């Protein structure tokens, strides 16, 4: 299963306070203290009782560690001022998440599931900057289909992150994830891009599921990292951290090295639409898919609503019961894969699909249209 990375804080006891550790450590500390006292007494006093070290000079180093601008520390120092912590409070409880500044005028990008509870039920929404300043935030717009939202705080002259190009990312590229896991703001973790184009379902509820054509990373991502930036080796943001994989436990788990981020190219398009219009749209083929189909490919539902009247698929000759097995050069094994492949495109893009009907393969080229409200 994939769980969104909102936070419920439970910090385990420090290792030195475990029952086994406490028992053994106390004896060890006492023993060391006694030894240190005995040795100090022996070395510090001569046989006649005089002090041996009358003129001890303690020397401290004034050297400074120089960190290259492209080191992890150098990148973190540049990026951290643009990363924020987000706190929500509603009648049903609260939570935390992360976000990052995308415009110096106070615009912040985060995940929809971080702020959805406030948008739906009302409550308070606060943003804490890296320097500790706290602001009330308003929701400029949100889009559940891509799990993205834009917030606004009443301040200016903020340091905004530079956008990278997620299409140019390669498997194995080093990346850094920054956010507030478990409420621990300003946390930096290091990893690589493990895979691209992972079909991931995320979101805060079934009613607001999103389908993400995700970047996969092994950088540690935990509850509270949602909405924070994934940056490349230049410090440019290439993704919005959104979800992690779970081993199937009923309780929310921590990082197991399988984190997922929304590619920034998609996030940037959606953010622009939210800022300009307060809402965003996404492209569609004009088909309804059978999400229970277990065969290879995406099955167009065998119902009267399987094909949108006048939509791209109908104009291209597709029918209910057809199985789409390829989208441009991308093989399609399940309905989710087709959904994220379509949503990675733009409205009006022309695409070629391959489908199976009665055991025979066919292909068609069509133009994607905007989803209706």
C-alpha cells in the first residue's frame, strides 16, 4: 500500500534509555568515573604531595571547515531557507506537513492531502519559516487529482527555490529530501533516484485519491515530509515528496527506502493554474476504465458510459471492452498505469495508443482534451 506522508508524532525512547541499556550503562558510568578519579589523583600529585602540572597550556584549534557549494551541506544551506513547516488544526484534530516557497511574494507549494482537512472542514492553517517566523496561511487553490495545493502567506522578499527539469532526471542521480518528518523541521536526507514513471496512488481519502507518475527515491521520507522538496545535486527542485510504500502494516510506518515524489514539471504546471485560476485541470482520453480488471492492460468499461460521447476515444474508433496495452512508447499493464501516463501529458497533446479487440491489435492517434468539472 502507499500512504501519504502526513504526520502523527510518536518518538521512540532514546537507545540509551532502553531497559537493558539503562541497567548496564549505570554500572559502566560509575566504573569509568571511579577510574578517571583514581588516575587523575595518581597523575596529578607527586610522591611528596606536590602538583606535577604547574604550567599546563590548553590549546584550541581555530581552523574552519570549508564546505564546497555542491556538497550536501552546501546545498542544504541554500535550500533550507525556502522550506517551510505547515501545521493544520481542525475540530477533528491536527497534523503537520511540509512545503516550499515558489515565489518571493509568499506563494508556497505543498500536497493537497496536507491541507485538505482545513479546506473541507475549516480550521487554522499556519506556516513556519525556517527562521522560526510563523504566519497564518490561506489556500489559493488545490487539486486532488495531482495531490497539489498552493498556499499564500502575507509577506514578501522570501527566498524561492529554483525549478529543475524532472524530465532530464536519470535513475541513479543523487537527490536530497528536505522537510519536517514527525514535526522535526529542517530535516535533510540523502539518496538517489531509484526509478522513474512509477504509477502511485496517494491522497488523504478515497474521495480525493490522486494518481502520480512518480519519481522513486531511497532518500528517507517519513510522515510529515509530505509537500517538501526533492532537490538535485545543484539544489534545484525536481519533485514534491508525497508518499512512501508500506510493508502492509495497519499502523503508519516509517521509511523503508521507497519514497515517491511528484515530478516538478507536472507540479509547476498545476501550481501555475492554481495561482491564475484557483483550480487546475488535467487531460483525458474520454474513457472509463474497469479498475477491477486483472488482465494485462487497461480495460475500457463494458458499459454505456465506457466511452465519452464526442470524446477523443470515440472519435478514434475505440469501443467499450477494448483493452489498451500501449500509450505512445509506454507499455500499459494496468488501469493505474494508463491514468498516470495520460496525466503526465498536456491538454491538446497528440498521442498514439495500441489496443486489443477480439484478440487483434489496433492503433489510433488522438488529441487529449481537458477533463470536465
